[in-house]
């Protein structure tokens, strides 16, 4: 078998996404034939070399699993939580192999979350440049003026977790329920942490509820707390979207 980069071997074994695998390598938690490896460019033969992660010998590539989960509010999108809060892993039962979430929905958010052990696909979808459209329905406090919505469509400056400021890309925003506290549908091709909440805060409105209802070609169609496997056709469409959208860098239509 040809030599492959360590992070790809680790991802194929279902241990972690390729990006997380790179972090494990850099942290000195990966060994090849008994020697600690920290160089990200290192290659190995998955059939003949002994690769260990955190001391555990990899058993080779797993059969890939792809799940669509409807994450309820009150769960964190991590494998475990130091604060002992419920995690999305508590909702996954009866699935062969270990899966992990692609991207995140914050504790108070709900809706469509993808879970897989396909490290290559997870890596492509989590890259900032993937440009796979994600659609949310959002309830906000108070009624934003039309000029505020125009700002969201064009892009606004928001703070990031590290204290810097970035301008969001163009977004598709439309009202779906007019009320004192209206509902909007918003489509993004970015996935910054708490992005939608920060966007509305920038124009003076607090987000009360947020649910992701579409992710690329996939639509949320299971009850809260439940999940289903993707069909072969859905997997093909998702892989195609993660490749062609990144190449074109396309934005949602205004």
C-alpha cells in the first residue's frame, strides 16, 4: 500500500478529523513503530507500520458512517465536556464505529448536525473556504428595521473568539414570520462560532432561538434528539458540494 500522511491514516481509522489528527501529532501523542512523531508531513504505510494514538494501536480504516442528527437545545457539540453537561454523543446509540460531529452548534442552538468518521469529508466541510451553504431559522427580540437587514445581507463586522474583528460574507436573509419578535431564515456559507447571534447583536437585536434546518443538500427531517443514516445519494451530493463549492467559492444568491 502506498505511503500516506499520518493525519490521513488517523482520520481514516475514525479516531478524529484530519485537523484534530494534526493537533494530536503536533502534541507528540502519535507514535510510528514505537517512535514519537511530531512532524505533520510524516508519512507511513497503514498496512505495515504500527501507528499508535495516545498509546492505542490503530486497527486500520473503518467503514465510514454518516449520520444526520437533530441536536436539541442544551447539548454541547463535543465528544466530552469537562463541565459534565450532556453532549451530542449521548444521543448516538446502536451505531457501529466511533463518529464525531462535523463543525458545531452551540449549547443553546438546535437543529441539523452531521456526524461521521470520514476524516477527509469532515476536513473539507470544516474548512473556512468550503462554502457549503447552511440555512437557519432564527427568532429575534424586537423587529429589525429594513436597513438593519440590508446590513446583514451585505456583511457586518463581528468579534471573533480571539478578540479580533472580521466582516461576515454576504448572507441571504428573509422574514418567515412577522411578529413583535419575528422569525427569519438566514443562509450563510461561513461557520464562525456564534456567528448569527453576533450578527444580529451588531444591528441591535438579541437572538432568542436558532435552529439549523439545511446543510448543503441535506434538510432536517428527524425529530429532536433523533438521528438517521444518510443515503448513498445524499453522501454523494454532500461530497460533491464540499468539493465544487470550495472550488467556486460561491455565495448564496441575494
